[in-house]
C-alpha cells in the first residue's frame, strides 16, 4: 500500500469502549480510510462496532482478519495482555499496526513485539493520543520554536475523576503503568531528552486501593540529561472532574495549558463567580486527539512514512513507569542509562 | 415522511461556501439523513458539494430537485434574493424547508413565502445557527431555569474581523440586515418577550463603507415589553478576531459567555502574559452550531414536530433590523406594536 | 503656598462617610499634607474625623475654617446642595478647593461657583475619583499611547450592589445625576472629544424606586464628535456585588478592565469552579483611587499647577446627565452643541 | 506591657531594605504602635529609617536600644548571622522579639536562641510574612473549614525574577535555606502535620551559580504523616516576573491561588490577548503581608497572647531546608522523626 490515492483498509481488533471510539472516528471523521472488519471474541461487541464503522466483516478471532489480503493495517484495542502476541502475528502477516498503550507490562514481551515489527518492516504507532491534543501540540510547537528557551521545569497534573473498579486495578499493573504512563510519555514528548533520574512517592487514601497494594496518589520526578526537572502529580479521584494541566518553564518564559470545561458560561450570583465543572473524563477531554492520532497514522502509512509515536516511545514510557515503581518500593532515586533507558543500578 | 426509522432525504440548493459546509455536515456529522442531490447554476460548485455530500444528483436548476419524489426536504443556501421564490416553489412541491438567514429583505416577499409554507403544511426552519451554539444554548437554558431571575439588561457584542468586499456590502441590505440580524434574533431568543422600542446609532470609520452609504460601527438598543433593555454593539472590523460575547443580567445574577480561542495555551514572558488571538471568524467559532441546527431540523422533520426556529422568528428579526435602520435614518426611537412587531408610527 | 518644601494645610468640610475616608487618607496615606481642622454641624462626626486626621480644630460651621489663614485648601464633603455655596465662599477666602461630585444639580449654581473659582484664581478639583483608579489610569494611558488606534466603541458597565434608601433617592437628582454621572465623566475621560448626541432609556424594576418616579436600570448612548459611540449600562442592584467594567475598542485593538474580587482564591468542587463574589462596593473597589486623587490634588496645589479634573469636567458631566434625563423623558436623541455641551434643541 | 490601651514601643534593629519597609509600615499602616529608635552600624541608614518611622533615637549599636526601659519590643532585620546573638540579648533584656527569617542557618544557635526566649518568657515571632498574605490566608481558612476535605496533594510554585548577586548567594546558605525556606514553611502552614520524608533534586543552569556550588532550579517533595505529598518548585530566574502560586488538592476538591499583576488591564490585538507581566518581586507581591504580620505581632504582644508564627515554626523550616540539602547531596530520601523533625538516619 503506497499509492497516495488509495484508501487504507483497516481491521479493528477489540471492540470495547476504545475500539468502538476508533470505529466511529475511522468511519466518520477520518478521510482516505475504511474499516473492512472488526474482531472480538464477544461477537455482539464486534457486530456493534462493525455497524458503527460500516464494516462488512465480523469475526470472533483476530486471526481471521490477519489472513485477509485486503486489510492493510490493524488497530489493536484488545486487553493489554494480548497486545504483544497480536503485534507479533500482525507483523508476520505484513500488516501495519496501531496499538493502544501500553504495549505490554513485560519488557521482554515488548522487545519481542518490537523486533517482530522491525523484522517485518511494517509501520507501528502506539496510542499515546494526548500527544495529538491540539492544545498540547500547540504548546510543544512553541517549545520547539524556542519560546521558553531551555526547558528547566515541567509540571504535569493528571488526575482522574474517580478510580476504576477493583477488578480493573488488580490487573492494571498499578498506578504508574496504568495511569502515569501517559504523563511519562508526555514528559518525554515535551523535553525530548533522555531521562537520567526517576524518583517517585505515593499514598493510598482509598482503603480499597490500599487493600490491593496499589496507591491512588503520587508524585513522580524526572530529571533529564540537560538538567530539566519534571514533576508529575496523579490522583485517582478528583471530585471536580478530569484535571489535565501542563506547564513548561524555561530560560525565556513559561507555557501553560489549563483545563477544559464543557461550556464557557460563567455565572455570577451572591455567592461568587462560577464556571462549569471540568470535563468529566478522557473521552470528553481528548475527543479530538483520538481522531488526530489515527488521521496521522493513516496518512503516514499511506505515504510510507515513519510513525510519529514509535515502538521506542512505547518502550521508554514503560521503562519510566517501572523505574517509578522501583523508586517507590525501594525509596531511592533510580538512575537510568541515558542510552538505553534501563535502570543503571 | 414520518416513520422514525426512515432516513431523511435532502436536496441542497446553492453550493457556495455555506452550501458546501452543510453538505459536509449532512454527510459526515448528522445521523438519519442523506443528501440526494445538489443544485447550483455553477455546475462545478454543485459537483464539488455533491462529492463531499456523497450525493448522486447534480443539477443546475433547483426545480429539478423539487420534482423528485425521493427528496423529503431542501436546504436553501442560494443568494438571499432567491430565497422567497424558492421557498414558495419548494412548499408547493411539498418539501420541508431549511432556509439560510435572512429569508428576504422585503417584508411582502417574506410574508408571501411564509404563507406558502403555512398553506403547504411543510416544516420550515430559518438558519439562525447561533441559537445552537453550545455555550449560548447552555446560557439560555440557565436563563430559562431562572438563574438570573427576571432579565433586566442584555449585552451582545458581535464584531467581525474584517469587512466583506464592497460589492457584497452594496447588495447586503446594510449592516443591520446583513450582520446585526443574527444579534437581533439572539436578543429575542434570550429574552422571549416582544420588543417594544428600537433605537440605533452608527458610524462609518471606513471611507469605502461610508462611500456606499453604509455604516461599519453601530449600537442598537432594544426595549422589551417587560422592561428589559438589550444593547448590541457591532463592528465590521475587529483586528483581534471574531468577537462574540453575550451577557444576561437579572434580578438574581448574571450569566456571560466569553470569546473562544483556537487553543488554550498561555505564554508568559518578559512582556506579559499572552493567549491566542480570538478564533478568526464564524466558520471557526460556530462550527458546532452548523451541525446542531441541521441535526435539530432533521430530527424534528423526521418526527413530525414544529421547527425550533420558525418563519415568525425569521420575520421578526428582519422587522427589528428594518426598525434599526429607520431609527438611524430618522434619529428617533421606533416604537413597535408588541402584537405584530410592526413600526407603530 | 508655592514652596515645594512646604506641607499643605487642609480643612475638611463635612464629616460623613466620605469625609471620614478623606480624613484617614490625608493623615495616613498622603505625604506633604496635614489636616488642620474638620467642620460639620454634627459635632460628634467632626470630632471623630478630626481624631482620625490628627487635627486640632473641630468646628460646627465651615466658615470658622475659611477664616483661618493657616489653611491652604479645603476638601468639601458636605451634602450636594451645599457645595455651590461653600465653593463660592471658600474661593472668596482664597482657599484651594477639592469638591466631591457632583458640584450641584443646578446649572446656574454650578456656573456661579466656577466663576467664583476663576475670579479668585484658586485651584479647583472635582472628586471624580475613578479617574485615579490604577486599572483605569493604565487603560487610559494605553489608549492615549495609541494601542487601540482610533476609539470607536466604548462600553462602561456600572452596577451597584443594592439601591440606597428611598429618602436618599428622593433627593439624589435621579439615577443619571447620582450614579451615571461617574460613568459619563469616565466616557469623557477615555474618549477626550466633545459628546454630540445623548440617548438614554431606562426601566424601574423595583416598585419602591418606581414609586419615586425614578428608574433603577438604564442604558445611555453617547456619540462623540469623531464618531465613537459609548454605551453605559447601570443598575441599582447587582446581587453579585459591585460591577465595574470598562472597554475601549478601536481600529487597532481593544482594551478591557474586569472586575475585582476580595481574594484571588479559586475553588473547584463537584459543582464547578468558583471564585469570590465581586468586591462589595465603591469603598472597596476604589480604595486606592481615593488616596490617589487627593495625592494628585495636594501635589498640584503645592506646585502651583492646574488641577487634573477641572470645574469644566464637573460641569460637563452634569450636562450629560441632564441630557440623558431629557432623552429619557422626551424619548428623543438630545443633540449637544460641541462647543458648550448644551442641548442644541 | 499588657494594658490594652497602651501603645507598643518598638526598636528596629537593622535598617536595610526590609528594616526600612518595617519602619514605614509601623509608622504609617499599623495602629497602636510607635517606633522609639533605630539601630544600624551604618548610621546613615539608621537615620533614614528613623525619619521614615518618625523615631527620635538613632544608634549604631543595637545594645543601646536594648537598655532602654521604654522599648517593649524589637524588630530584628539585621543580617542572618547576627539574629541568634541579638535574640539572646534581647530576650535577656526582656524585650518581645520579631525576627526576620531565617533565625539562623545553624541548628545549635537556633536552639540556643529559642531557649533564651523561653527562659525570658518574652513573645517571639519569626517573619514568615507569606502566611499573612490575604490570598493565602483565605485559602488556608478554607482548607481548615474543610472545603477540600483531607489534603492529599499540595503544589507550591515559587520563582524569583532574577538571582541575587554572587556575593549574596555565597553567604546565603544555598537555595534551600535562602529561598525555599518560605515555601517549606508555607507547606507546614497549609498541611499542619509533621513532615516525615523529604526528597529534593536540583540543577544549576546559571554558570555563575554553578561555580558557587549552588543550584538555581529545584523541586522538593515533602511527605506528611497523613500521606499528603507536597511538591515545591523553585527557580532563581523567571523572566516573566515573580511567580507565586499555591494549590491544595484533597478528597473534596481543590483550592488555588494564582499570580498577581500590577493592573487588570487586558489588551487584544492582532497577535493575541495580552495581560500585564507578573508583579516584579516580593516587595510588590507581599506588600500587604508585611503590614499584616507586624499588625498581628503588635496586637498579640499588646494582649499578652502567643505569637502566631513561633520559634518552633522557624526551627522546623530550617530543619526541612537542611533535610532538602542532605537529600540533594546524598541522592536519597531523608526520613524525619515526626516528633522532632530531625533526620531519622
């Protein structure tokens, strides 16, 4: 598939909430692409997503999509523990791959998957959608254009409105791998240097989360090779909505992105001045970014270009999350080898 | 056409900028509808819009759409001077009608068109898209819910980034009919009472506009039956972008909607704190409202319900614009008959 | 009194709320000045203000201050109906004069007072304190520096938190002379051109105010010689606090000043994002302006310079308020002679 | 000194920039107090401050103030290395003491000074002025009132506009003791629990500061006994002005305080929307807090009450700064004994 004029044919693997969202966006919001089929062991889910995507093929086994010559690329939205295996098989089948984050929780399986991708020479993009948020894109372009000079301090606030169910948390890999991973990738996206030190601390205020051995509140510090320091603060429960803020401070100034609200209406009464509660959660806040990440994937594959969020990016984010976990458990700074991103200890 | 499950079939009449926009939205953003054909004497334009709308029929004469049984409704986006005639013919053909604002500049022709609509019993909606802007919708719902108590003062600021070409202004009907008409409708939408007094003053700072006998800067005051006063200020040229602000003040508080910017990035440097220039113009600022007005039209027609922005609304806005023109020309308050909206003088 | 090194000696006439405020500021916040005495028929009030001002002399008749050679200037804070008479006598006694606004409600008495000032050659400043508000000063300096180019639209919002008692309103001269007069002066301060047209409309939502034949809600439009249009909106009752906003729009941009709040604390919870209610009223909002207007008066008198807010300014504001009253009563635009500011009708 | 009606007599020790400021505030802004004398080895400085404070006594040796029976209290504004000694002597002389921060850099000398205070039974307040900032006061009252529920995350941003001269930095004790100490105290003020863990990381971007072995950029993490985590970020050079922000996030919501600007004027032009640069530095931003801390000191001493910012507070802030220094030097979390605040290692 390289002719500019051709539409890209897509198979969607996994028809849960995020698969459904990608199905809708591919059918409605993204040009030069069409969805051929949807695979999910829960056939009803697959059927619903196929209807939304106007796709003809509905299967319960993703392998039935991989064997189809007419499919150029797959979008992997299945559960995390299946990602690595599907990547290996899809690459072997010569399909370009868009895979939801994280690639996996296990470093060996990630490496195996990325090697399969390399060997097959297919395009691979990992679903760090926040990189495509228009506000964050604009902020980063301004950082790259030198508006803040040398970045020195980065602040990322990322708080969810409410924790997921206990059964989800149990298999999530913990706060750092499940939630902070987006912020760790954002830090790398903004500073564009190797991280050399990772320190993390955390607390569990919610007894149910504490009982699972996880935390619900954390601060992670990253130190980059050039001296910039990034602090990330996370919470599983912000009662006022989905709190997503960025700040990059440098030698020449500071850039910030504030939260979004459903409307811009402001109300003044005897008690004060009031605005909307923040947008509820990621599907509201990052709606556009989900469109834009796939648009980018489609365009890059169609024109034979490198993916903009690589397997390397996916691996590095996992390495940082694992380093944060080690730091929390061992109460020490984890020094990373700048060349590999591996714990230097 | 009344079965809930049926899709609505649309013909688009006029394939200029706004016709193109509606074509895209009908095809991509609005469910339960499809575009059958596009009519425009400029066949290339019709063809382009049909491609966007995935429509099969391309004609140079709108009558070729009106004769088609398969078309349930038409969306009229042709030049203003053709609206009344097309409405009459479309109504006679039994088509439901969505018509861009204003219906016409001439009261008799508006009345004739609306009578044809009434007689035919078709649905009719006028394209006051700003009523569907999510911020304005939320503000109005809060006004209706009593958050500001009795409305007493309404402020509407509406300033364009730059004036249209002289040839456009020459046939536009003047600032009040061309530009203020949206704001006059918004005032009625917010206060929901008859206007009893209209006063307007204006200036021409741009020599080219003065040479055409028009103004580029104006303030209009409306007094409603219940005593509320609305001030509208307009300018043809706001160098900082498209300035669209609302405020409703009442006995229990105040509601406001501020301007929109392309991104929420804020930049601090030695010179101060900076945010984006405002969104450039109406296609950016009111993007969603164009989708939502047609979605509403489609749903209401499909379910056999009254249109939400009626021919009466279209007529009243023109009456207010004409009253403003009279006030400016004669330097007096124009008193309106609350029952008819006509100049009581 | 002209030696730069000498302190200015002040007598305060009238020890009500505003006299008390000036007494405090003169004693505590303003250099190169001291208060010699305070006059008020209510001797207890005079005594209290003298204590605050660290003044030795307490009298019930202001004439006892005027005869004192040691007093350089008087600050007139008595009731409006006494202003003109005291000005005439103070001027005759060779005292420089700072007089609260308005000078009087009667044009002849204003003119007589100003003639007395001219004849005596004393300095005279009228208490339009808002001109000295740091935000408004900064905005005006930027207007003068050309940041908005040619001013085209000016918006002044000025709403009190609650109406004064009926007995006050009865003798206040009505909304325009009592409340709008500050805004009319502000419009002149910002645009710096003669006003050529005045139009006003208003409503009474409060039955008690309606019963007094006054209004509580108004919009005034001013048209300046150069074509700029100013709209002023007033209300006697804004339940959310003292609403004081300015905006100057011109060919090169727009300048605004927003409201002030007691603190900058913002609170986010499940219901939304909340900030303080606005500052309660003028003593909070314009605290600094009261210091700065007297500081300017003291410095100008000490250095023998013209006052920055002249008797002419005081007269023009009254003329505009009277024109607004005429417009409201007669339902017509009042055209003013640009040379004199008098009704041209 | 205990009679409520008596004025407090003050001696000022040290007439540098901050001594001058206190002299002005005591004379102009604070009731029930007068300044008897000023001591500074630089007699010209002492004279200037005495003139501002309207004080009669000017001496070069603070002991000449301590021997005066008429002096109730001293305000110590001399260089940090003299604080402990003067406290000991002033306490022995029975004077109440207001001392600028930090008490000292050396723990033994701090303890000795505080023991002298205890033994003498005099009142002692340390100059953590930011606790008295109206915004921060309001935020803390709302935290205490439970508006955010249990505090979980605290963020303090504190960045200076430009670094002090090298000679100042050399003797400053380093970034943590000189600059972060205010923020460390603020964290304790907001959370009101013992700190159990301290972690710090930092960088030197300015070669001149690096040459002195100091850092100019840092992030400090504090973990409180109840699990709350506070992150403090500091920079010696924010080109956009003095950046002072607070945020307290908890189980029920979030409270923030944003930066202050000289004016509230906003300017919109073709390049965007612009506001003032931030206030320049601490004398602008914390102007009111300097008045309010001394007002509180004066009132508490006059009424025989405990100081609101105690010697214990002064000691704890130094302990935290020293722990941060240790953490940075040794690359480890410093665990503190919750009972004493001492390094538990």
